[in-house]
C-alpha cells in the first residue's frame, strides 16, 4: 500500500509539470499584450516598454520559463498585474469562503442524494421512483445562476427570511454564517444532488438483483439492514467515483454561484482575473485546481481499497 501511494504521488509530478507548462503559455500565446492592457488606453509606447521591462517580457521565452518554474518551486506564484499583490496571498485570502461553500454543499448534497437514490432503487418503478427521477432530471437541467436568482427573489426579497448576498465567516456567529451560506449552498448543490442521486440509484438497482441480497431477505433481515449494510456498501464504488468527479461541477458552479451571491471567494477571483486579463492569478488558480483534482483522485483510489477488500494495490 505504501509503495502504491508513493508511486501515485510521484506520478503527479509530470502531470503538474505539463499543466504548469500550459499555464505558462497562457501569458505568451493568448491575444493581447499584457503590458498594453496594464498601461490602458492612454498609455504611451514608453509606458508600455517600461511595463514590459518590469514584467520581464523582453527576455527570451526560455529565460522567462526558467525564472517562473524556479519561483514556482519556491511556492511563489508571481504578482498580480493589477493589484500588485502576491498571487499566493490573494488566493489564500479568498480560500475561506470557497472552502466553506464547498463543504456545506458536499454535506447537504450527500445527506439528500444518497438517501434519495436508495429510496428510488428500493421503490423502483413506483410513483416514488418517478418523483425522485423527475427531481433529478430537473436538477441537471436548471441553470445554477437562474436557481440562485430565484432563491434570492423568494427567500430574501419576498419573504425576507435570509440576507440577499455576501459572506459572513464563523467570527460573526454560527447563525449569521449559516444565514449567508445556506442559499448559495442550495443553489450549488442541486446539480450535485442529481449526479450523486442518479448514480446511487443505478448502482443500488444492480446490487439489489444479486443472490446474496435475496438470501439476506430470505433470512428475515430487516429491510434497513439489507439496504445499508449489504447493498449500499457493495454499491459504493461507483458512488464514490461520481462524488470525486462531481467536484468539477462544484468548482465550475462556484464561479457562477459566487458571482450571483457576491461571495468573495476563488470563483469571484477567477472572474475578476479573466476580466482584467490578470494572467498570474489565472495561472495560479489553474495550478491549484489541478493539484486538487490529482489528490482527490488519489484519495478516491485509496478509498476503493477500504470499501472493497478484493482490490489490492
């Protein structure tokens, strides 16, 4: 097991290296001159030349790449072109709202999606199954931004139960934190609930047809025990896989959700960086997301071994 983990960790190095190379190319192969963008419409040729010297853009490409990789190895992601702040510090300052939103969305989604999937499989081809599947289809079809605006309109403007937007950390109190995070979490979790719920239902349907399930039922075991202890555990591998893959939906959805609810997280930072063509921030966020994906996939592979002892690394 230890050898497998070390091998997977070493395998991440070339993956991150290739991603780093492509992110570096963003600055040099996308249309537009970063120096001209920073100088603005009224910038003179002398201003642009001075900015290019400050950014090191006049140096040969291989020299710029070597400097950037060297800084990256030291944890230096560069400096924002517009705010003149460290990209690392900007990302760290925006992490808390995004992490809070992701955790709340994960908890809410799993607490709803897995029981709904189990219920739909248990009551397959009944009205309960059809109602759950309609909800799942709607969850995949409804745009995240539209749902966010509808939640704001109903619960914030019409009923005045919850604040309209913004983010409040735990330092403001648990009640204030949940009041500000609940609507964004619901908006972001609907798609995730649909993904996990449909996979849970499909996996449970396959397992419930197995002979050992019929044997457990014939022995008189309670239906709850059959569903949770026998069926769910053996159906969990595809569910764990879709949970990891579903992070893509969360990360991409966070960009929209944070913009709708004015949450100052990494999603808003992505939008601001793209609008200003702040390439160092875009590069840093791409590397961060890639690293998260790599380690999430590693974690999923390790969970496989725990859930299914037949898997040997």
